[in-house]
């Protein structure tokens, strides 16, 4: 790091604490020593660091998986640093090839603008809007022009670009790689040059792109940014990363009752992973909760606390309290103390298929008629649509007055 080569700043207790906050739940911090010096310099000079997160508005909504990096941004924001929420309205027109085995179709300008309108509104539920700098990378990518793009492309080699795992696999598998896909990591890296960022965050699948920013800053004579990668959050099934396509997600705009119930549906083991990546509680408090559970406390109490925290963040405390009460009422209403436990797979699973496979209806057609007649309940709520599909999770399913099953549905 150029600055630290000139002046070494003291690593005070406050700086070490800031470093611990940075590292909590992270996958990798590169280079850690440089980031420690950046923190120390900021503490000594009073100049906040510039911390960048870029998101391409490929869909109108975000889920809890997206908030893992947003939570980290908020923690660093609370330390007094400048948070830059970068909307990749230009790079979205290319399509990020990271982790993909095929070219992603670019979105139209209209789709990008529609999605971008809701992106920040939802992210602001985690970030402090008054202390967040919102930028769009079309600000500098549009004026770059053909000449500037050629000059930018000259700062990286094809051989190094082909070191990316996804490009390697596609090349070895005789799958096409469009030339424009090479531009994506270059332009994402150029964002760091334009913003003069000190730290860029992203998921583990973004490491190549984040390091590109560090390389290009050096090429342009800037102090290189550090890179912080965050794990990909497992979804409700506890297996695959949270994804809408897997239907194992919790959207940040979902109703409070739905959000609360979905958090309670995760496994006890996954709960601690979610605590690490999603909770704002101090690490010591989480450790105490886990120690209590290990010593015999009911894990459901810890899970309820997590569900209330997450629900309150995206709604409010009153909504979280109401969701807890609603869940308790639905869980108690007329359900026997002992009911059959049924293990099923194939989530998301249609309600008719679920009833048939759980032995609660003789056929899918009869299950549909039961739904139409209002005779089917899931977690105490009447199912009014035979097209309902349930994501992975645990449900109390009731048919009529006497048939019950606790269905554990996996992907």
C-alpha cells in the first residue's frame, strides 16, 4: 500500500475493534494488513474511508441473501466511513458472467431503470440513507467512449482473464464466450478507479471482479483498494444459496407474518449461520445464546429472537411482536400434542401433491377439491388456492377436523 510505505499509523484498540467488525462473518479480506493500515490512517487523520458495494439491478426485488453484504456495509458505516451504494446501470447492459456456464442475456434499459427504482428503497432498510452515497456507473462508463474503452482494455491480458474459473470451464467445455463478457470485470474494476474506493465488498463469487478493481487502481496510479468477500447465504433449505429460482428465499418486502414464519422454519443448525451473517447482535451475545442452547435451553427461543430481529428490521418492532403472536395463535389452534411427522422432498411442492404424498388425501384431484372446499390449513391458515406451492421448510398441515401432519419439506 503506497501510503503505509510512507507513514505507518498506530493500531490502537479502536482500530483493532474496527478490524474485528470488518472480519466478522467474512470469507476473506485481502490484504488484511493494508486494511488495518487504512483503518489506522482514518482514525489518525479523521478522514473517512470510501467503501463501495456494486449491485446490478437484474431483478426488482432483493432477498435476505443480498443483505449479507449490506449488513457489513452498515457495520462499517456505523464506524463513520463513507458507504457508496453503486447501481450498475451500465454494467447490467453487459451481464455479469460470474459463476455462470452460459452468457447471461443483457436487460433492456427500461428493465434496468424499473429494477433500479426499487433496489435502493429496499437496501435503505439496512443502510442509513442519510449517510449513503448513491451512484450509477453510467456516470463514467457512458463518457468513456470507444477510445477510452480500448485504453482500458489494454491494461489487462486475455491470459489473465482466462484464469477465471467460469471462463476456463466454458472454454474447456466448448461453450461460447462472447467478447463483450470480458468487458464486464474491466468496467466493474474501472468503477473503483472512478470512485477512488478504499474497500470493495462482494460475494465469494465476485472475487475476480473485486481484485480487478485493485489492479486497475494501481494501473491508474491510485492507492489500491482492499477486497472483502462475504459468504453466500444458504436459503431456507439449508443446502443451496438463497435464490428465487430455488424458491428458498425470504424477500425483504414480504409481509411480516410470512417473514417471521419462514425464519422459524429453518433448521436449528442453520440458525447460527444466519445469526452470524444477518444479526446485528454483538458476537458475544450470540455466543452466549448458543452456549445456553448447548446447555439445554430450547433452541426455538433463540430462533424466535432471530425471527423478531429480522422482521423488525424490515417492518418494525410492533409488526414483529404481532407476527410472533399470530404464529403462536396459528400453531396452537386445535393441533394435537402428537401428530405424524412426514419427510418429503421436491420443494417447491404444490399443495395437492403434498397432501397426497403426506397421506392426507387419496389423490391429487381429491386434494384439489379439499382445497376448493376450504378444508385444508397450513400452519393454521386456510389454503384458498390449489395452485399454492410451498418452499422448503416445516409445516403443520390439517385436512378437515381430524387429519394432521407435521411435514418437513426439503428441496
